[in-house]
């Protein structure tokens, strides 16, 4: 705003008890000592309501993008880990044609993961750090992570994983945070367990 100007938005209740959004603009004009105020007051309720609705729709779209990306992030990570495990531990035993296929799978999975990460980064920046809370079945995530993500790695170290899960109710949580937490916990357990452990 320039000096001598003001521009405010506020809400009022009309004589019917309805909320109205008001824009109040004013400017001081005239020579010093002969100042006058030009003031424009207008009802911006319709515009404000449309703006609020658009913002809400935008947040929903970003949340949907985040959730959709999460749904395919876990299987992509599993494919990446399996392909990497094959290349790191069985490269010499793979036939040339199979080796080329595994390398192709690994490269494509890596590109897909980077795309997903970009979508998630964009969604998070738009939501401005807001946690996206969804119903999460913890046991399903643990089973998927252990059986398809960590068990192949554990097998390479001759580590036995016994998975006994008690039935627990779904929780409301941010899926990305839960996946990150479980990856760290289970991944570290496998990483720091000596060969032949359990």
C-alpha cells in the first residue's frame, strides 16, 4: 500500500444474520490541511466464497496426488530393492539376457521412483507442510515391507525373520511418515543384525 492509502477486508453480519465479506479501500487526497478521504466499500462475499472453495479444491487435489503417489511408491521401492539385490549379489550367476532385463527393470523403477518423489514434493509444498491423515492398516504395511522389501535382503545375510502380527485397529496417520518410520526401524534391524542372526 502507498502512503495515505488503506485496504482492509473484514466480515460483518447483515440484518438477516448472514456473514458478508467487505473490502474497504480508502485514499487521502488534497493539499496539506485540506485533506479529504475517498473511500470505496464493496461487498466481496461471492468472490471470497469462490476463492475459498478454489483453495479447498486445490488442497484436495494435492492431497489426492499425494495419496495416489503413495499407493504406488511402496511397490516401486520393493521392485527397486529386489532388482538391486539381484545385481549386487547374483550378477555373475545371471545369464546375459536376464542380466539386461534386470538392469532395465532397475533403471525404470528408479525413474518411476524419482517421478513419484517429485509429485510428493510438489504436493507437500502446496499443502505447506500439512500432514495428510488417512486410515492406515499397519499390519498390511509391515507385511508388505518385510516380505517383499526386507526378507530378500535378510536372506542374503542368512538372517531369519519371524513375523507374528497381532490384530490392531486402523490408525489415522500420514502415510509417508509411517512408511519412512517403518523403513528405518525394520531396515536398521536387518542392517545391524549379524549374519546368521534372527
